[in-house]
C-alpha cells in the first residue's frame, strides 16, 4: 500500500469522514487518495478558514484533519491551529513538504525563505502541537502516523505531520491497519491512591452543610465528559458552571442552577455560591474572560479541585490519579445509595442544600419551560428596536434540543452564553483564544459533522446548526459562506449588524474610526456565491416585532418543517441593532479586567 493511502485509511478508521484544507503543489499527489479512502474533501476558501472548520468539526466528532501545503499554507492556518491548542481541540494537521532532494541540497524553492532551512515552519508549530513529525523514513512512517494520531486524541491538542511529496507513493506494510488504534487510554484498575481520595471526598462532603459543584471547561476534555456528567447528575448537589463550561452539563436537570462568573453573573447565583461551605471544582481552568475579568470571588471555604491526574483537597494533593476513575467511583457510590432513589434526594452522607437556596429565583424564574408566549410580553412595543437584553432571552426560548450553537467572541458569545440551553445543545465558541471570525469557519465544520451524524443515525437525528456573529467578525471570514453553498449545507446565520467592533468600543476607543467597518449588504452574500434558486432565504429585521414573527414561524426555523420534498435552505438574517447596545456582561467583565470593579 502507498503511504498516503495508509494515512487516510487511518483517518477513516477513527471516524473522520471529512478532510478540510486547500490544495497546493506539495500536497496534490496526496489529495488523490482521499476519495478512494472513503473521505470527503472539503475544499475551503483559505487555510485560516479551513483551520476554523476543522476546529468546529472536531468539537462535534471528537477529532479532525486538515491538509495544507508547506510554508504559505501552513502559516495561513497557524492562527486557527494555535486556537485549537489553547482551547484543547484535537486536529491532525497534515502539511505537504518538499522532497528529500530539495531538502538535502537546500534548494531555494518557492514557498521557502530561500535559505535552505526546511525545518523552520515546522518548528513554529512545535509550541502549539503536542507532536510534530516528518515522514522521511519508510520503515518508521506507519508507526509514527499511528503514535501521532493517538497522541492527538489523548492530549486533546493539535499534531503536525510533515508529509514530503516523494513519500506519498512509497510502498509500506499495511498490516497495522488490521488493528484499530486504541485512542482512549485503557481503563486502569482502581488504585489505592484513588480509593483514598474517594474516601476523603466522601468524608468532606458528608460533613458539609451546603456543598456545591462548579464545573469548568476541563471537565469535558481528555475523555472525561461522560464521567463528569454522570457525577453531577447522580450527586443531586447544586451545580453551576463557568462560561467556558457551557454545554457540558445538561441544564434541564433539577440541580443545575446557572452560570457562575464572579460579580458578572446573576445575584441569585452569587448568593447561592457564597452560601456554600464546600466547593467541588471540576476541571477548573481560571482565565480572565471565564471568571468575569479575574472576579472569581469564591468564598473562603474548603475546595476540592478535580484535575486530570490529581485531586486537591484543601492543602493536600492526591497525585497519580485518573479523573475518570475517581468520578466514576463517586458516581457508583451515589447511584447505589438507597437514599438516592428519587431525583430530588441526595446521596447518603451528603446534605441537601437549605430550602432557601434550593428553591432560589434562579431555579424558578429561569426555567426551560418558560414558554414563547411569556417572551411575547404584551408590554413590549413591537416597533421598538431589538436590544441584547431582549434578544438573548428570546433566543433561549427558541433553541431546540441538540442544537449546535456557534458564537463569535463579542456581543454574540457574551449574550448567548447566558441563555438557558435545552438538553443536548452544544455551543461552539472561543473564550480563551478569542479570534474573531472563528465562528463562521467553525460553523462549516460543525454543519458537516452534524450531517454525518444524521446519516449515521438509525433514527435520523437532526441537529440544527445555528451561527450568531457580529458584522465585524463576519467580514473576517465571510468567504466561507461559499463553502456552505458548495457543500449544500443549511445552517441558520444571524448577523448582528451594529456598525463595527462593539466589544472593542467598550475596551477603548468608543467613537474612534478604527472600531468602525464598511457596512455590507449581507443578504446578498449567498447570491454572490452563486447559491442555487430555492436553496437560500435571507431576511432583514430591525424591530422586536419583526424578529418575533420570524422566530415564531416554523417554516423558518423548525427542523421538522423540512424533508425530502422540502429541503432545508441556508438562512441568513440581518439583525440591525444600535452600535452602543451590548450585553451587560461585556462592560462588567471589562471593568473587572481593568481592575475597576
């Protein structure tokens, strides 16, 4: 078998079905093998967008792949790959390399700096990749590929595979393909160290009067998602999440109480957190925007901090653990407890929170059962302008189970993260890397992944892919709408048209021209990219009444309204808003970062 075929068949075996990227002369021969290996080539508009798309795909499917060319291609993608590193998203980055002859003779070839250094760009990727390899030895190539793919999955970070053009058709032994890769770490025996940690945690929780759980983003990384969810649901303890952990916990369970973000979050949430006497922190990753601009302000009580390979209990650190094992054992103990036979009960030895906290306003007034009719407040003037305060409450009641919600950093993410999500809603956003324009590309990857899931599902699971992006963000990556059209994808795109970079205005330069942008007619973009008649619908709304009418129309947004005879179209909605309007979380967070709150 040729080496290129081996590589792409390995990708197929780990459930990758789409490969993102841009053709270039150093990778063209390798691309010839993609179709025959059962993979779909998703030709993006540029490498940066391809990297964003690979990121979105990996967040839905678990891992992804992108192919670029040496130098110009890989460097165009490096911002997206760095974002995946920061946000812990596993992407296999395959880079078409010059031949051994060119490298050995240090030829001044195109796409290089003409200095004979062919390792320079690969070295740039070392710091943002958990592994970087160059396939230059036929005898070692298959093992290097296998080990690197495993490393990508287990580290939850990007890896870099340099693939020289003269290695594409090298004959290799294909027998390793007979053995599927063991991506997940083998389940280890429950160790004495883990047993000790579990008993200590049980003891601490049983002694507490009002223990709570706060979930953070690392609770879903390193294959810990299901264990984290099971522990939270089985515990019945009041549970909160940091913004970066949105989507990890099912927000319809009785013990979910809301998003915690220091002084930025709702007062009811702050009060419940501050009234606790023991805090269990799952996968904590403190960053500025994740804790409201360094406003964590957790009460000075004992904390149990769960990390990937350790548990910190007060001043004591239990090392060499597997978080999945620890949470799994705790969940088993809770599930087996006779006193945990009903949803409202708590595990043996774990106290129920005081009734004043358990029935707090957050639980009652922020219910998923809040109907659309409630949102159609008769006191609201339907001719009044759309505001963020109104928009995100309305969006929360419009979302459906299993939606994929992509949001660009700015007014979109700072608003959308505070909606209450139905079961299975999966948000895609960057609150650490914060590369504006990311969400448009990620929507492409997510929509492709959702389509693959639907095709593989026995019950034809349908997931809407929804994008909220600002006009400034969209102008960064608007070309990727062309890929949506080409791939016949049908997400719902909401463009918040507020004349520029609103979040930057709140940081600095309120009326400065550098925060302004040239207005576009976004509704024409699908036409510009030659969408076929009947495959797109575009809208422009300026008032609450207009947006309410649109969202209430099943023919606009309900997945059940479409089928074989009525294909789901791509929908693009301009929402015109005042450039000075923003979710209150933006000024509050910025004030915290600047030390003014």
